[in-house]
C-alpha cells in the first residue's frame, strides 16, 4: 500500500469537511463504511436503528448484518428526507442510532435531529452518499452528526468506480473503529482487475457517441461478473452478507479519487445551474418543482421529477437516449418485493410509497441539457 497516496486522498477529502486526514477512514464501498461505524457504536442484537423509508437496501442490510432492527420513518414530500416529528415518534428505549440522509444532495434538520438524539443518548449518523461537497446552513454535509459516511460509487458526487469513506470526530468512536478496521480485508487481484474493467467501460461511456452501446456492454459484463458491480445479487434479495464484504479501499480507487475530486467544484456549479433550468421549466408548466428556498443547501446530485406512468416514461427515455435515473423505485431501493425481510411494512409509509411510484431523476451532470428539456416537453402530459 502506497502510504502517501492514501494520505493525499484523505487530505483532499478532509479539506472539504473542515477537518484533518486522520478523521477520514477509507473503505471499499460506502455501505462498508456504514457497517464499520455501526460496529464502532456497538450496534447489535436487540438494538434499533431509525432511518428514512427512502433508502438503499444496502443501508438496511448493514443494520441487519449486525443483528439490529431497522425502524423506518416516512418522508417529507418536499425534501425526500425524514421529518423530525416522524423520527421523534419512532424513538424507543431500544433506539441506539438515528440515520439521517441527504437525499439527492439535500440535508435537512440535521442539527435539530442531532440535538433530539443527544437528549435521548442516541447516536446520529448522516448518510452523506449524495451530499459530499455540499453544505447545510454553511457547514459541510456530514459535520453535524456523530459520524457520516460517503459513497464514491460512479453515480455519486465524485467517483472512484466503487468506494466509500467515513468521517468521525469522536475520540471514543475512533478508538473503537481502530480495532474494527484492523479486521479489514485487502481487495484481491480479481477485485483490482474488475475495477480496471469498470473504469474502462465508464470512461468509454462518458464519450457520448457510444453511450448506449456501452450501456449494453456494461450490463452484459455485470451479468457475467466481469466488471465490478455496485451490488451483488444476494444483497438485493436476502440478508446473506456477501463473502469478503468488509474490505479496505484499494490503491487504484484512491488514484481515481484523486483525479476525479479535482472536477468536483466545477460539477457542483454545473449541477446547481442545471437544477435551476429544470426548476424554471417545471414552474413555468405548472408541474411539481423543488422549493427555491431549498436551493442554498441543495447539491442536486440528481434532480427529482414526478411522473404518472413511470414505465411508459422510462421506455420513451430509453428510445430517445435520455439518461433518466430511477432512484428511488422503492422505499428500500431497488428492492420491489418481500420488504418484510428488511422489517419494512409498506402501509405505514404512504408518502414514501406514493413518491417511489412517481419519482424519476434527471441528470444534472450534463453540459448541455437542451435535449433533456426537449424530452420534458415530449412527456409533458405525464409530469405530475
Ligand atoms: C449509493 C448509496 C448508498 C451506498 O453506497 P455504496 O458506496 O454503493 O455502498 C447508501 N445510501 C444511499 C442513499 C445511496 O444512494
């Protein structure tokens, strides 16, 4: 392991979080960072962890792998984050941790949630997988809670292909974490090769001309497990923890990260700029738009739109080569059935259920969104 590479990368990350490199911990994926933090908080059997019913199943998995119980709360339709009243109601004597999330890059009420948690001697973790680089009330996302985890998967604020890290500023938790991290496996040669394949495919993907060919190739390679996928099948349909799950970040990921983080300031500007254009369009056409008051705190990793007949819109998008996203197709994305396995009872979360049926996301990373605005015009009748 190249120590200085690791240190350089941590320093870059730390500079965005107003901290120093020693409070940053690197992992193979964001979910692994969460799993490590939960262990540092000594979460185990009998404990409850509160989280929004608008999450990724890998978050629920990390809780379940430790024998704890996920307790969901419904979301606020404006922010797609949990509201405090819902969290307060969900607190029980068994609650050990509250996870708040900055959905699409928007943190909300994290300061108040943290205060509430303090009163009850509960830890807080921010799921900052969408919000790295952004701020809430002037402070970097992830700095209000006891700990935060971030993802550098290729859809996230900046990419290492797959990857993640934790940020913790708490002596006791960091001491616990040191022992836990000593058990991390090193990524294998096969991991490194399939990461290399991921970078190759992704870089080709970025050149417009072959995007749709490469998407097909990527799907084929993933199916045959030749390229590093974001999740393995068993993570999406069972509570079986994959082998070699608890892995460190490899040098090749750090190298990619150091390259890609350079573009982040520009990307942040571009995302907000595009979000304004989407907002203008939706406002003008009397469709659901993001409350402009939320803009200062919103990093707009993706721009949420609501549609009737999602399947139809997705088919049209594929035909017209519009890269529409499908987050969150369910309260525990991307799982569409057997939610009870993850302790989710759909009827308890009417807002999350309705939104997950309607929501699609527009890309905010494109330099020119004319084509996407044109597409919105084409599907105008389906927009909510
Ligand atoms: C992507 C994502 C994760 C997991 O990140 P990985 O790096 O893929 O493990 C967790 N929570 C949310 C909300 C995410 O979007």
